[in-house]
């Protein structure tokens, strides 16, 4: 019997088929895990966990632990050069803007914000028009502002999801373009941010990132099962 005939024998799938099935199983597992993680952070997920007696551990984290984790995370960046500029949207200034100032700014933008304490203080806002933050593209799905123990702004996280192709293209070009105009070509860049490529498969990502001793900025375009086409902008002070 030829090698080709043996490969096609019933009950003996080829190595290619075994590899394909394994890859399909892994992909399904990743998608399921991403969906479960996302669900656990929704209001219904948190209520279900609470009913099962499983509290969210971050609700009780002490500020000292948050400070230590942050210091550990940004310490490797201290060997890098400081940023020539630290772009941030909407008049927000890293290491300077206070929680009260940010709240007043977002109130003018008619944002629906709530204060949270997870060791550090946070503002979580929804319903903010992009133009209120001097951004292009559709309204912001969710905005998180992080404040250190001194009450100064150290992190900005802007998330827009469920986007149409034109909105994603506009948002990506605006966010990546602002950073490139201020800081030059990104040292980290991968993936294709075109909507057609992102939408072609369930999990796709494109990203640009700038890292300095005192600043990190990241723009990520993605396609995930639970959120569709999405763009996330992150601006962080890495000053210790």
C-alpha cells in the first residue's frame, strides 16, 4: 500500500488534521476564556460571583500593595531616556491633574462618572463625546482615570468598542497620528489595523507603543468576540 493510501485510511487522521483539530480546540478555549473573563467584570458577572461568595479581590487591595506593584512594573523603564513630550488627551496632564480637576472637566463634557477606590483612586466614565477630549471618532465607550496616593493623574485608559469600519479607521489614525507627530515613529508596532484584516478572524490585534523612563503610550486596535472592532488608548506616567 502506498504512503498516500495509508494516510487516507479510515480511523487514522493525518498529522495535518490532528494539528488542525488541536489548533481549533486551542482557539476555542482562548475565545471561551476571554468571554468568561470579560463576563466576570460585568455587573451581572460580579453579582453572580457575589452570590457564590466570591468577592472581587481588588476591592480590598491596600494602597501599599498597589504602589509596590506599580513600582515593580515601571522599574525596568527607568533605564530609558525621558520622553521629549508626554501627550495626553483633553487637557489632562499626567502627574499634575487632580481628581477634582478631572471631575470638573468631565462634568462639562456631560460624562457619567463614578469614583472608585481600588488602593488608588479611579474615575470610571461613560457617555463622553470624543470631541470633549479633543479626540476624533465615535463616543467613548468607557474612560478610566487613575490617581496615585498624592491624588495626581497617572493613567488614562480610553476604550471604544462595537465600532464600524470607518469609525475604527478614523480613531486609529487620529490616536496613532497624534503620538507620531509628538514622538516620531513608534519603536513598537505590529499587526495590521485595517478593519478588513481585523474583522477577518475572531481574534486580531494591531498595536503601536512608546516607552520612556517617565511615560508609556499604547494604541491597540482589536477584534474580539465580545466587543467587535475596538480601539483602546492608554497613556501612563511611569515616574516613580
